[in-house]
């Protein structure tokens, strides 16, 4: 009986020592994905602010037809 209890205790302890690093890695990856998504949302927001409103003429540039 004692061997079974000790074996179960060892097994649960070894599972915990495996699960803690796995959970840490999962948490770090999830945090990284969260940061990347937040950065992308911010970038899209900034790009939308810097765009001219729809329906306005494009600024004069290399794609605009030049008279001549």
C-alpha cells in the first residue's frame, strides 16, 4: 500500500514538474501572440489616420498624368 501511495505521489510530482514549464511556454507564446495582434491593430489604426479621406484626389506624384 505504501509503495502505491509513494508511486502515485512521485508520478503526480513528476507530472507537475513537467506541466509547470509547459504552462510557462504556453503562457509566453499566448502573450507574444497578444502583443503582435495589439501591435497590428495599432498599426492599422495609425495607417487609417494617415490615409486621405476616400473620394479625394490623389496627391500629385509619379503616377499622376503630367501634361506635356
